C-alpha cells in the first residue's frame, strides 16, 4: 500500500486534496497545511488554510465565497461592527464556533496539531489534516503600503499593494510538526498541490530542516502548476511573479521546485513550456489541471497517481 504526503495551502490545495480523498484511503494520505496565514481576530485564533481544507474535505465548504462554511450568516460580525470593531475579515456565525473551540484549546496548551485532530474527528473526517508546525509563523509582505500581514494584504487590501519581498516571521525558531515529519518519513510519494508557491508552499518548505528532507526524499516528488496560460488559477500568484521579477508562466512556477521535484504537471494549454521545464531537471507532463467539478478534481488526482505507478 503506497503512502502519499500532500503539501497544501488553501483553496487550490483543498481542491486537489478532495480529488485524492476520492481515490486514496485515510491511512494512505496525509495532508500538510500552511499555517503562516493564521491570524487573531477578536482574540480568536483563525487558521484559514486548515479550515478551508477541513470544510472542503467534509463537504461543508462555502464554494460561493471560497472560504468558510456553506449557508453561512454573518449576524455576529454585524453586531461586532456595530460595536465599532473592524469587520473586513468576514467571519461567519458557524465558522466562529471553530475559532472559539480552537482558541479555548490553545489556552489549555493544546497544540495546533492536536486541535486539528479533534476538529477533523468532530467533522467526521478520517483523513489527517496536519498543520505544518505547532509554532507561530506569520507571513509578512513588504509592500508600497508598508509591511502587511497576509490577511491585511490578501483581504483588507485585495492584493493591490505592490510587493517587494516576503518573509515568514518566526520561521527560524519553528519546528515542523511531529506529524508532518512522520508523514514525510513514511511516505512513498510527495505531492505539491497547485497552491501559491510564495504564500502557501514556501512557509512549509522553508521550515528549518524541511528543504533538506525534500531534497533527499527517496520517492517520487510531483508538483502541479498553479499558473495556467500565464495567469493564476486563483489569487495573486501571477501578480507576485511579476512584482518579484519572475516569469509569469508554469515555467516560473516550476523554478520554485528545482531540486525538490521529479515530475512537474502543467495544463495542456502550456505544453509548449515542456522542453524548458525539462531542462530544470524535472520530467514534465500535461493534462487538464483546472478543477471546477468533482470529476475534474478526481481526474487530476488519478492522473497524478498514475504517474506514481
Ligand atoms: N478571504 C477573503 O477574500 N475575504 C474574507 O473576508 C475572508 C474571510 C475568511 C474567514 C475565515 C477563513 O477561514 C478564511 C477567510 N478568507 C477570506 C480566506 C482566506 O483569507 C484565504 O483563504 C487564505 O488565508 C489564503 O489561502
């Protein structure tokens, strides 16, 4: 029985993970998720990528919004706004329960990993959703409007500020979570989900010791492009490639995986880039990587698993 570990951010990662869960059993797949987007709102610890993954895999995600729980209401947020508090980060009434639960357990010194296990069980999920670290790491973007944390950049300012650099505060002292290290050790195959490399995968890859583990990983390592036809599937990936002077293409994405990837998968429309990407030392494959329906998610998952045979 082959084992897989998938590294993921929010929406793109969750889409592929959902496809993978249609094919693999819970003891075959571990999903390691970025936590550098986490932020406190109203004293509550919010872990957007962990929650997006959990809600997606348990069939509760709000596909219209792209985050949170379906059929959500925002009455609590409206009341908080009336009390004069900031309300630019749209936390729904049902979603609040997750943040209250997580924050209470953090206060009782429980780790993010233990809390993620409990939350997943409570949502009826058997697949392990593993925080990349139990320590505090925060993405900070240096922009023409000053230093912004991830949610300010992404939600409050709609990714509009021009970014000159990105750092991950706290990463030097953070340890990869024990479940992440175990999953990596036990896995036969490593999958990089089509998540934003700068904002979702770098925080995982640059945790102390992880890059070396990815370089020396003995099984096949497979990455999926998060750019199709010169544009991001979702979010600011193309804009960041441009502002950070990198090629806005699947090739620009593939460069992020040099030395840590064996197979790179891009969309059929980008097949002309295959020779260039092969020259980075990866074998490149093409298929449809846009995942709008469950069938497309499952088809991409099947395509990746076929590469592993
Ligand atoms: N994204 C938005 O664009 N606007 C929001 O108001 C917003 C609220 C929100 C609340 C809870 C949550 O778990 C996610 C939320 N997101 C929102 C998405 C979040 O900013 C991103 O999904 C990730 O951090 C990037 O992967």
